[in-house]
C-alpha cells in the first residue's frame, strides 16, 4: 500500500521538487492538494489526476479529517504558517510532514509536538538530507571517528536571493533571513558530523550591502559553536552570495561535502580520496523513508522528528541572541 500525501501550499518546493518526486516514490503518492489559488487547483488536478474530492482550500482544509485517501499532510507554506497548519492537520487525525525550519519560535515547535502527540500522530520535519547517501556517509565518518575525533568543522550555506518582495525577506513570515532558510543546514551539518550538541555560541552580523532589500532581516551572518568534546565549528549564511560546504578536520585526516546541502548531486572527498555513493532523489528518498516507518507502524528516528526541529529552532534563536548581544551564550545540553 502507498500512503496518500496531501501537499499544503503549492509554491516552488511543492511544484518543482515534491510533486515530481512523488511520481517516483514506492511508499507514498500524491493524493491531494491544499491551495488558495483555484487556477492552480485545476492545473494540478489535470496534471496529476487528483480527484476533486481531494482538493481543499485553506478554509475547507479541516474537512480533510473525513478523507480516507489522505494519510499524511505535508505542510510546505511560509515558515510562520507551519504551526497553524501542522496543528490543524494533527487535529484532523493525519500524520504530518512539516518543512524546515519547523517554525519561527521554539514555543510554536512545542505546540506542534504537543498537538501531534495528543492526536497520536507522527510528526516528521522535511530533513531530506538524513535520507541522502553522501550525507549519511559524512555522519558516519564523523560520528564513528573514522579519521579520528573531529577537531573543527566549517559548515556554510547561502545563495543570492532574488525578488525583493518575497516572504523570505519579511521577518514576520520567515522569522529571520538566510539563517532561518539555509543557515539551518549549516547548523545541522555541524551537529551531524560531530554527533554532538553545541554548548556555547558566538555570532556576528555582517554589514548590509543592500539595507533597503534587507531592512527586516540579516543579509549575511557568521556563528561559532563549541561542542563538549572540544570540537569547534564556524559557519556563514548569506542571501548576498553563494556558499555550500561542509568540511571536517579530524585528528588523522579530513572529509568534506561540496556541494553539501542542495538538491544534488552532492559531491564528497576525504584525505584518502573521493566519496563514492549512489545519487538519489532527495525528496523521494525522504518521503519514502518517512512513509516506510509509518506503514510499518514504527516510531520515526528522533533526528527527523519535531524533537529535532525544536532543537534547531532553539539554536537559530540562540544564534540571533548571541549576534544581537555580542556575547558568548552558554547553551543547555
Ligand atoms: P514559495 O513562496 O514558493 O511557496 C509558498 C506557498 O505558500 C505559495 O504557494 C503561496 O501561495 C502559499 N501561501 C499561502 N498563504 C500564503 C501567505 N499568506 N503568504 C505567502 N505565501 C502563502 O516558498 P517555497 O520555496 O515553496 O517554501 C515553502 C516552505 O518550504 C518553506 O518553509 C521553506 O523553508 C521550505 N523549503 C524547503 C526546502 C528543502 O529543501 N527542504 C526547499 C525549499 C523550501
């Protein structure tokens, strides 16, 4: 059996990545859509053969509770809207996948976790890289100390953002700038390569080169973590220019991914030679992985759930606080 997924929000990621990936998945299929745009509804119904009964708008969304075709609701909306739709999906009795960042505050993340727990439904975050072979390999290299203990990590993700009117540049919708959007990958990279949680953070905002476009959010910023083992990390995130690299220097060698966080193919090498791994569709691997556990009635691994989303959003907030105060912030383990 394939689980039926309903995508909520038919923007860039749903249209260009998730819907095409759902044509390749083994454990799930595109069963429904939730959109506020009637012309998109028509287009998607035709293109993906979606029956009218499985098409909702934001007002009728809660009626999804009565739809047996839909097992999983996948929330792909602007960051500030994740909380409301995850809670409503849980209340409708559906499992939920929510895009990253899970929400814009830790409190919202906790509400989402609580709502899913109360409904006895599972909550996964769109952490596609946790199902991606090159990423899994660098997790192994770092966490199993294949090149000895990790001493320092350079982990950065940024791109040149376009449209000055997009929601990503509005703090109320995005929660912040590039840190919220792609910086979260750099945080994850440092965490999954060391297999540790940071114990302190320092951070800095770079000067804005376009203060009009970036009046509401940061344009570029930097942060540093210390980990319990003594490992340290340094990261950059930016909407001004591109960077995408995860590098770990270890006692007896090094390894890196570059590109490290995009849709692939990722590329990796170590001090002993190239990393060879199968190239997969990230979105298909992620949705199939999540749905396999749901079909088998298994608990999802902690590192792809709301608990992990909350850890990252807590760190996002700590990084902003450290940059605003200019002080080193101690973090709770
Ligand atoms: P997008 O702007 O292209 O799409 C957002 C959708 O939300 C649009 O269809 C828009 O119509 C709809 N929407 C509904 N109400 C809205 C409102 N009040 N204001 C603005 N839009 C509204 O964005 P996207 O790039 O598809 O990103 C959506 C989510 O997916 C974000 O949380 C983003 O971080 C995440 N994302 C994740 C990945 C990944 O690799 N995992 C990649 C891209 C985006």
